């Protein structure tokens, strides 16, 4: 029961997280309005909350319910998935700080630095790879046969 609950929450939060990231990527051009910055800062909060649910439920699936923790911990595919999630989080925090800083700016238009747009693209790339790794590691692909 707990396994089904955490697994479902993990997947629902991943869908919300992906939706927020896709919108952020589409909405962030070279120039954004003050209103855009405000909306993007709010979307960053949604990303943070769904990221917390993903991480919390993922940790419960890892250590508490379902398969034994070593099934995941010893699998390099799972380790790569966690590393990508951490890289993705770093990219999103970097962009979120920028949007939050410009939330209440007086300027009508804000120039978005290339590094911010690149960090969002990089996060998108990580998010595209994670489901493949998740699928593989949940089936034990990557574990040595013995
Ligand atoms: C954006 C980040 C993430 C996404 C998109 C994601 C996605 C997924 C998906 C799609 C599955 C189901 C795989 C399947 O059964 O075919 C899964 C399973 C799992 N995830 Fe994640 N995940 C993410 C982050 C994390 C994190 C940070 C952790 C650990 C702290 C984690 C731990 C797990 C575990 C342990 C399972 C295995 C559940 C099982 O064996 O049924 N995930 N994840």
C-alpha cells in the first residue's frame, strides 16, 4: 500500500515538475517582461515543491518500502539518475534566483543572460534522460548478475 502510494506520488510529482520545466523553457527568451519574471518565479516555487515530493517519495521508495535499498544503491544506473537530479536541481536553483531577483523590478523588459537560458536547457536535457534511467534501474538493469 505504502509502495503504491509513494510510487504514484513520485510519478505525479515528476509530471508536474516536467510541465513546469517545459513552460519555463518555452517562456524564457532573450528578453522577458517584469510580469514574465513574476510568473517564472512562481513556477520556480512549483518546481521546488514538486521536486521536494519527488525527492521525499524517491527516498521512501529507496530506503523504506518496496525493494531492498541495496537493489538501488548498488546500481550505477540509479547513481547516475541521482547525479542528474542533483545537477538539474542546481541548474533550476540558479535560474530561480535570477527570476526571484527580478520579480519586483521597475524595468519594463529584462535581459536574460545566456547562462540562465543554458541552465534551463541543461535541466531539460537531464529531465529527458532521467525517465529512461528510472525505467532501467527499476528493472534491475545495471546490476551485476552475482
Ligand atoms: C526529476 C526527477 C525524477 C524523475 C523524473 C523520476 C522518475 C521515475 C520514474 C518514471 C520511475 C518509475 C520507473 C518504472 O518503474 O518504470 C521512478 C522510480 C523510482 N525513483 Fe525516481 N525519478 C526522479 C527522481 C528520483 C530521486 C531523486 C530518487 C531518490 C531520492 C528517486 C528514486 C526512485 C526509486 C527508488 C524508484 C523505484 C521504484 C520501483 O522500483 O518501483 N527518483 N522514478
